C-alpha cells in the first residue's frame, strides 16, 4: 500500500507485527516509549526487550519516543500496546486522527472504561468506523519471529478495505482473510484470554485433557452467545480461525502467558504474586473484569467467565469454584 505505516508499541506483539510489515513496506515509523530502548535497538538491530532473535534493518525504521510526531507522519497506525497501558498512551495524542486508519492489535479492552478499543478510538478521536480495523486470529508473536506458518483475520466494517489492509501482513508465512465482524472478533480476542486462564488453572488442579476439551467447547459457545448479544445483526463465524483457532492456541500453547498465569493461580499463587513473577502482561486478568462488568447489564450465560472472575477478584477458592463449574458444563 502507498501509505506511511507506523507501529505503536514495543512489546513482543508489536515487534512481530513490525517484522511482518517490513517485508511489505520499504520504510516504517515506530513509536517506542523509552529513548534508551530506541538507542539500544538502533545499535544492535534487535529489540532489546522482546523477540531478540528477530533482526531488523534499522535504516528502514524511523524511531521516535514522541507519539505525536509518529502520528503526524503516518497514515496507518498499528496499535499494539498491552491493554493496561493503552489508555495512558492514547491520552498523549494531541494530533488530529480523523484522517488516520488505526488497526488495533490490542488483545484487551480500555481499562476502567470497559470499552472496545475501536469504540474508544471512534468516540474520542472521531475516527470513522470504516477507518478502524482489528487484527484477530491464532498468532503468537514467538512463532512469527520463527517464521512459522500463521493466519490472521483483519476485521473492518468495509470488507474491501479490510482485504487491502491485509496486504500489509501477507507474507510467505502469514496468510490473511477479511471480515466485517469487528465487534464479535474484538470481544472474542478479549474472552479467549479468560478461557486460557481457565485452562491453565484446571491443568494445575489436575483436571485432564478430557475435561479441558469440554471446557473449551463450552467456552466457544459462551463467546457465540456473548458476541450475538453485543451485535445481533452480524453473522459470527464461530468456527473460523479468528474465533475458534484463537481460543485453541491461547488455551493450549506453551507460549500463552494467560495459560501460564492460570497455571500459577491453580498452583496456589496469589494474583499479585503471579503477576510479579511473570515478565509479560496476562491480558485475561483485565479482560475478566471488563467482560464481567458488561455482563452485569447484558445477563448473558457465561459461567466460565464468571467462575474466573470469582477466583481472581473475589479471592474464592479455585478448587471449589471449578468443582461447581463442572456441574454447569455439558
């Protein structure tokens, strides 16, 4: 695409997306919050904090710790910041965003506001919905760095534009599909992290593969009910890779930080202790609170989400909560 593309964020997912985009773009802009990180990146050709096996030609990257400079000089912004920090980053933007295309790669919601990222961008920056897109699908950053075959879904109200945006990410090892189901896929990207916590927790409690398979089967049904309640006018292709595939990889993969977080909770770690020991953010912790808050008004039948909420935020016994949950699944 003949557009100036920027990456916003410096974590593993931002780094993986930059690696992909640079295979299709001659030059990119990249916002990284810490000047020291930029200096080390430029000196070594590698992100010093994440995916250090991925090598970059930094002569093709314009780095800046000034987000407004990056926004002003870019047409397409790929937002890849962990959800707990996305709001404080967006609040620093003073430039007009009305002509920008923003692709959210955030696997969570706006904290404390319980808003989808696309809804927040539309409401607070007056960006038309047909200029807002999301990235969904089963795609761990670590496997992108290893160039293992992966599939992404690009969601946008304008399907043709979603397909065009998909060209930014299409490589020999990444395939893309277009979807108009922005709301459903965005909620699914939040909820799949909750179910990964549940899967990890259940393994630590010595539930086996048989039960976890039932757990994930019920999780898919919960996502479908919730997505339908949030957007009844859209057909939610729950069996697609953007839905089912993402839930499966996040629940089963050794790279899943949410699964790891759940395992630690199941082993007896407190929430705070598990968060302190993990090097990366478990988005599902924040997603659990947000989905629960929304569901207090929506009243959708999502017993797995509510069980994880009880464990994480009410400090209820994982052993007791999961045992009670087993009676609600089928």
